[in-house]
C-alpha cells in the first residue's frame, strides 16, 4: 500500500482494476472485507470503507448474508470513468511537460506513433 | 457507536513537570487506535492513567462508561501490555500463560499455544534468562490471547526482530477480524503499523495534537517542490508545516490541496509529492515543539 494516500481509495482502485482487467467477472463474488484486510495487511474497517465506496458507486452490490458481488455493467461503466480520468491524469500532464521541453505538437505526435508502433511490434513478436 | 474510553481534561503533573496536559479524546469501541508520539511525549503516563494504575491530577476518565480506579468490574476487561513488564524472579513463560486465565475471562489457550509456536518461545526457560525479544513475545502473546475488550500495547516489541513483528501484526489483524475489540497500540514505528490503524491519536509534550481518522490524515498534506519564488507565491495563505531551501529551490509541506490548486501548481511548474503518515506526524510534532520554543 502507498502510505501517502487514503488506503480505502487504494483498495477501491485495486478492485476496480481487477474488474477492468477481467480478473473479477460481473456477477462474481468479491473477497470479503476480512480477506482483503488480511491480504493487504490493513485494518478491516478500512478495507470495508473501500468496498462500501464501490457499493455506493454501483460497481458492487450486496447479497444479504452471502457477500459482495460485481454488478452487471460495472466493467463498461468503469472503463467510461477511467477514460475520462485518462485525459486529466495522463494527456494534460503530457502536453504541459512537452511544452516545457519545447517539443512541438507534431514532434509529440510523431513520438507517440513511434512508440505505439514499437510496442505493437513487441506484442506480435 | 459506544465509547470504550472517554477522557476529558485529563492532566497529570509530577512536581513541576506536566506529563499529560488537558487531554480530551474518545476511543470508539471495536477499533484499532494508534497512540503515537515521541519518546517522553506522555504516551505511557496517559495509558497508566486510563488503566487506573496512576492517579490523575485533574480531569476525568471513563472506561466502558465507568471510572477505572479501583474498579475491578472495569479492570477485568482491560489488558495492558507494558514495554518492560516485571515478572516474579523464578517465573517461566508457562507460569505466565497458566495464570493468565485467572485474570482474563476471554483467555484463549489455543491461540496462546499457536503464538508460542509462531514466536518459537521456550516456555520452560526462566524469564530472566530470555532474550529481550523473547520477553517481549511473552507480553505480545498475553495481549493477544487475553482477548480483553480493551487492550493496550505500549511499545510491545522491544527487541523483536522484523519477522516476529510481522507475525504480531498479522496475528493481531487476524484475531481482531474474528473477535473485534478495542486495541490501543502505542509505538514510534509509525510506518510499520499505520495501515493497521483506523484512528490516530498523536501526543506531543503532554498535549493531544492530532486525533483523526488515519485515512483522512493520509493525503492531508502535500509537499510542493520548485523554484523558491514559485513555491513562495504558491504557499501564501496555506498553513506551512515545513519549509526547506537549497540554492534556488524550495520544498514546502502544506495542507490538503483542492484539485484546482493541484492543477494550478502543475501549471506553475511545481512538483507535488504526497506525504506519508509518518512524515506528516514528524512534521507536526516537530512543528509543535518549535512553536513551543519560540513562544
């Protein structure tokens, strides 16, 4: 865990990442609060706060007496949310750093294309 | 929620020294609290007062709603593991574990046996002959296996190695999850325990200076790094916890920033780095001491 950010937010993000990556399928049961707490070595109340955040967001839902499950449509909604965040968290800092270094827009685009091509090549190899 | 501990205006003086100064706080039932602070800040005195082992100069203490001093009904439900617990001279660990159930009605002998194995504690050796770490392990085992509704650990791991400390943290979380109870952990190894804590109380020079949910404390400060002038104009109007300069650069630790302020900082060419709980407490306790001196 990153000690400088609220842990419950990190727990929520980890579960979100797992849903986006397909590790947790929709309608699948997620581990219990105590399981999360033991695995990440954190306070169970904190783990519970992270899980409840996702319940409030409609990503997870509670089945009484059984546990927490991934809501249907959760993955699509998370992808949508993350794509919005991608702009502010990655694209905007990228543009301002490029400007600071005196890179022109076309140089920046060329860089992205080059790297994209080499990554694709690696994937095929 | 009900309170396990309620302290109000608590003060303890030893001659001209004020060890605990007007402390007021509440510990909710079934939480893990951290009682943090520097050496000599008043942590141990505070716990001795709460557990009825010492008399307060003034102020009030309630444990599960009752006054603790000479109150066996309350003290039966309290376990206080001290940094340097004294045992009778010829006592062996097995004597401690055999007598513990007389004092703790929830004592779990099975858990104790498991912990003895985990810590590889020689139960038939005289406690006087045990290493510092092994003596600490005796205390840790009593603290966990007693399952007291209110358990205090005062620097419980003097001499315990990293492996043994991790066993302690893991067993504590595991057992707490199954048997919720109120645990107050006093330590200065903040980084190691911070993720176990739900709530943090920081005492400095006898005064409570932080009493906050640990997750809200995390991320409640940011360090801003950049050119001196940019940093200075950015931190104007913020509470500054710490300011460092080197050459033309400055680094300032300030309170929480809004998303708009973060964006403004990035535009101004400033770098933002988060502050860990331990760093934050170091900054806050350092600051309190500095202010004291200048006052």
